[in-house]
C-alpha cells in the first residue's frame, strides 16, 4: 500500500508539473536584455539599429523625425515619421521603438506599423520585463504594457531617481536621493518608503518570501510585504558583535531571536541568520553545525529545530519566511551542512512524510515510459536531482533510445535497490556503502 501511495503522490506532482509546463508554453516570450541609456547621436544616419529576428533582414536608420527600414538591396522598405527628433532606436521584444526626448513610438519591425505611443519626458532608459516595459528618467519610473503601451503604474519621487531594481519578479525598488521606495511590481502598490539618513547609505535589497530586507550601512530595515508594515530592525552593530564574539554565544542569541514569542520578532531572527557571519564570511549557522564542540553544534541544531517547526507549521507568514531564508542559507553555504542537517532534522521528526527511496525512484523510472514528453522530462529532471544520474535518457529521443536508457535505469535500480538510502532526506538519494 505504501508503494501505491508514494506513486500516487509522485504522479500527482507530475500532473501539476505538466500543467505548469503547458501554461508556460503559452506565456509571452521574455524580451531580450535592456539597451543602454539613450543618448543623442552626432550622426544619426550612420547609427543603424540592431537586426530584428525575422526572416527578412532589415537595417534601420534615423534622421530628424524620420525612421527608415532598409532591405538587403539598399532599398527603402518602409519609412515613418514621429512627432519629435529621434535620439535612439531600440528593439524590445517584437517591437521597434523610436525614442525622442518626450515619447517612445512603437512599430512592428517588418512592416513599420505603428502600435502605440507612450509619452514621457527625457527618457533615459528602456528595459523589458516579462510582458511589460520599464521607462525611467531622472523624474519618473513607469511600468507600461508591451502589448498596448498602456501605463500600468508610475512613480514620481520628490527627488531625482538614482536607480531602480526588480526583486524576485514581485517587487520594484526605486532609489532617489533621500528615499528608498518599494512597490509591488504588478500594481505599483507602495510597501515602504524609508528616508535615507544623510549620514547613512543604502546598500541593497532582498526578499525572503513575504519579508523584504532593505540594507543600509547602519541598519537593516524589514517589511512584511503582505501587510505593508515594518518589522523589527536589525542594527549593524548587532551583526558586527556576532561576527567578532564567541560562536556559541552568538548561536545562542540567534536561537533566542528565532524562537521569540512574537511572529514579527521570529521573522527578524530568521532573516538575521542570513546576515550573521564570521570574520571569514562563513555563515555562523554553518560554522556551528560543523563545529567539533558539542555545545556549539547543539546551539546550531536548536536553531534548525525552530526552523523545522516553522517550515512544517500552519502559520503561512512564518512558513514562507522560513522557506525563503532556508533557500538563501543553502545558496550561501558552500559546505552543504545547513541543507543536509536541516532535512535530516525535518524528516527525523516527520519521518512519516518521507517515502521509501527505492520506491520513489522506481515510480519515477516508470514515468520515463509515459507518452507525454513533458511528463517524461519532469521525471528525468527529478531523477537527476535525486541521484545526479541520467543514464543518457532524453525525453525527446526516439522510442528505441528511450527504452534503452530506461533499461539502464532498471538495471541500476535492480543492482542497488536494497542499498538505496536518503543522503539529504527529501533531496538526495545515495547508495549505502
């Protein structure tokens, strides 16, 4: 019964993965990288734009208010005028845009059909993002639909814009001379707008699930992006004291913060785990887990135990925050101790959630024979992730080649079935030595 239950779970996961893959097939293509900032040309007629990705190769030149498409014979393919003098021509996805000092006019590259015009003074930068285009200047940042040119939202700070950044495809950070403003990317809802102290300096931003981190030289400001409310701040001197102090004591302090009574304090403690490092830049949590001192290693394990509870718990805010923090910790732990010890602790406590490794792999190998290519692709990616092996199986190969590869998988499973164990529980399977 356990085998069939395990198979059912994995087949359900495969079905969900297939649905997601099919949805992505119909999603809009991601536009190419953004162009450099627009600058007036000394000789615009000598500055053709890049080639469009179309069967008929055209080059483009602009002079004054006119943009011209030229075919391979040197003949004019099409010519269009815009309201003001063109300062640059750029490609964004399937569009050719003529930029002036006060607007962007979008054309179809092959036929020169005008799609839309977006008006904005002194455009300095144009950047594609998913199905939108970001226009920025010293006075404004706008997010515009690439399909229609409709403005989705814009932000005009009181001071000049110095930079912006996109976080996790969900948020935008706009930095001006005196403020750091954070917005939801899809609707432009403001989450935070802290003042930059003249004696301080904004460094960078990160997100951990629903928690946003804005790092300054003197402190780290945190926000609950769902509630648009601030969380307890983390002082830079706290991070420095942990770096320079006793490891066991620092881990004890981290454990107390992570296990605090209030959810907001717990979230701040979790984020602090990603910032607390020793003088060599090693995460204190990783250093503690690798320590030969039992008390120090125990203090680190206590931190992991609290994280396990949050990841498994019903509090959505803490669960998603802990998962975001865990991903960052694992990414920054070159030794791998955090990932291995976390999942060992997790499945030691919740062992009933961990399927038999041999049955898991057997079910996935069975899925390699499925008729749907996307399901086969999901199965082989999962097998490779769990075992670091593929046995040269490719989801798009002929049936004969796929069957040969499945035969190699089945032989390997048959030879090692009784010796398969979880190395990193839920993440990696190995052969018991």
